[in-house]
């Protein structure tokens, strides 16, 4: 289409739109006695400067708006939500995101899942004391041991946890995920120590560490050390993995947790990119070539909400933004390094689920899976509807989630067309708008000196808190409606309850005993281990951590091999690196 012809066409659309607004639309609004239409309508005027190759391109090619892969073969990938949709639709991991009570409890769960035909490695959730580097017998850990995940104190816990994974499913043949941030270096050290204990080649180990410490200061709060010192430990894991574990992903950058804390769609996208920029810069400053390590940086979704049309646009924008950041800011030469590797075939997430009328969460998850397919992912109807009731989904809920994903893929055939909404006036306009707003916010953070500075001065925290406050007020004022929570709750509504006859993966009655069992086991380990060796190993950790030019991980591995506890190792690092609180470092 020639430029003159297009301009004439746009002028005609503009005239017709003005006539429509003053005529047909105004008559409809007058009839309903409202001043503004609740519906939006987009035209070519909203994408006046649209250039397909610049803004969209082809799947698997820069700027990756249309998708990160040229084609996805059912059964071989990509993997979303823990599943391969193709083939037999089997679960990739032996357990979903899971961790229960003691290592022995979680081991039993993995054994049951493997017996059910589940293959692959675990996706480990840790309890709160582990997440903040406390031992199970610490007085601050009382009442929390084994509750939000599995308790981890020493290498002995990994020895038990990974008992089901031997022989044909040994550590060098599976991929593990660990949702851990502040004490990542200890968890990684334990996995390395276990692999070496089994005589395995570290270069063959696969897995993903969350290791996204910066978002902890903004959202979840499970931090230990000050931000700059935490990035030093992050550097040590990235450098060590780059040299010794080339198949292990050293970070999974999570915008989702910021969204859970109340961040808006744009905030979650922008702050996630800011944190990712900080992590890449750490690697570059350590002397690594960007293309040597950035291909193993992954993203653990970028938020998600029930307003799925805009969520689709945000995902498209995120792929384009990351490609430009990696190529333009960091000078990547390898197109494969510019791919945003994201786990997320769903666009809603657990924070949209409700404890009230939980069966409705299945509908929410299916909508999210449908939107995920339109955003360029293989659909995944996650989470199971009963996730708000506790970590330990029922077998019924798991089956329904799996079947919903298969229906979206095989029956609705949503994966047959890549980026089917490309070129839509609304989707291209909204993708541009979200990207523009996110870049503006990134610019503000850059002007402050980056993520660490924006955390130190409280900018990110205040922004998220204000967004959370605004959303809460909208819920209270019913500007935002959540079915069964602040709307449609009258006596005429029918309460549909989950089937309680179907078992959960973990017997919740064991939780009361988990703490006593874990503390007793830890007491025995302290008695049996060579405490002289422990002291010497911890002394080395102290010495090397004082020298910022030395990698702490090798000394941490030796401490773990001596059965030093996570609390003991983190206590040494608290002493040398400092400890962070919302009132500043102490």
C-alpha cells in the first residue's frame, strides 16, 4: 500500500470515526443515560506507524514479539506449567511445585508420583526458615518448620529428598527447580555436594535456581543480606555455573511475585526488566561475555491477571523489550541469547484464585490457559482450583487442570496458529502502549542508578505498595469485581464445594509432627558430625566472604560436605556481609 493511499485511507477512517462517535455511539449512550462507553473500539488510527517487521517479525526471529520459537512440536516443547502437552501429556516433573514437612515426607510424595508414572525431577518448595537462612531449631523458626515447603538444614536433607532419583533417574538425567533466593548459594552447594557424593559429572546437571533476590526486597521479603552484598553472591553463582554447570540455569526472574504483592501490570513488567538488567550487568562486570551466560537466564512469568487481553499484550511486549535490552544495551551478537525464556502457558496465576467458591478457580485457570495460547505459549490451565486452600493440591484438581490444558491444545487446537492476534488494531496498539509505559518506568529506575539504588531509596517498594492500595480500594468500592468475593454473593448463589473424598498429596496432620522430627534429626546430625571440620570449613567461608574478589561458593560446598547447617553458613555471611531490614542494613 502506497504512503499516499494509506494516508487517504486513514483520513477517511478518521472522518467516519468522528461521525460514528457523534452519531451512532452518542445515540446509544444517550439511550442508556451514560457519558462514556464501557467498550473500547480500535481502528487503523491506533496503529498509524505500524511496521510489521519492526514491531512483530516472524516467530523465532528478532524482536520475538510473535513468539520465541519458529515452531513448537507437540510432545517436544516448549514446556509450560510443568507439562509436555504432546505425546502422552505426561508430567515432566516427578512433582509439581511441592515440598512438605520433612525431607522424608517429601521423599514419600515423590515416590508416590513416580509410581503413578510421573517422570523427571522435582520442583522444590522450601519452608520459610530455609528461605531466610534459619535452622529448624532456631527460636525464630518455631511454628514455621515444614509448613510452606520442605525443611532444609543440612546435606542430609538433600540425601533423603533425592533418594527416589537414582540409576536411570539420577541427578545427571533429571532437571530440578529450587524456589530459593537469599540462601541460594547454600542450596546450590548442597546439590553440587550430593552430585559429587554420587560421582556424577557436574557438567551434566540440569535445573533452575530462582535466585531472584532483588524482587524479594520489593515483594516477598525473604531477604537476608543487603542488596549489593546479595548481588555479590548472585555473581558467585553465575560465574561458578558458567564455568562448571553449563546446563544449569542460575536465575529465574519472577515478575509474578511483584504482581502478587500488588504491582500493576506495567510495574511488574518494568521492574522485572530492571532487575534482569541488574543481573546481566553483574555477569558482564564479572568479566563474562554476555552471550556466554544470558541464554541460561529464565523468567518465571511476568505477572498475570484476569484482564487477559491486556495480559496477552504485556507478554508480547515483554519478548520485544527483552530482545532489545539484550541486543542494544548489552551488545549480544547471538540471536538465541535474545530470547525471553519464560515458563508460563497461563496468563492468570494463583493470586487471582479465591478461597471463596474455589471451584470457580478452574474457570479462571482455563481462561488463563486460553489466553496463554493466544500469547504464544502451549496452553496450561494452572494452577489447580484448590491451590488457595494450601500447597498440596488434590488429585482431582490436578487431573482437571491437566485435562483442561489438553482440551485447549487437542480439541480447541489453540496451538495451531502462532501469534494469531498479530496485526489486530487493539492488540498492536495496546502492546505498544504497555511497552511505552514500561520503558518510561525503566527510565526512571535508570536515572536513579538502577534497581539496587531504586530499592535502597524505597522507590520500587513505594510504587508497589501504592498500586496495591489502589487495587484494594477498587475492590472495596466495587470498581473491580471478583465473583463470589465482593460480588454475586447473595443467598440465591449456590456454593459448589470441592470433592473432599479425593486425597491430597500430603497428609496435613503430619505438619504438627514435622517440626519435632526435623529438630530431632538436626540434633543427631550435630552430635555425629566432625564439629572440628565444621568450624574449620566455616572459618574459610568467613575469610573468603571478606574478599569481594573471591568466589564464596567453593568454600560453601566444603562446609555443606562437612554437614554445616544452612543457619550456620548464613550466620557467618550475616557477620561478614551484613543483614538487611526495612530500616536499612544492620
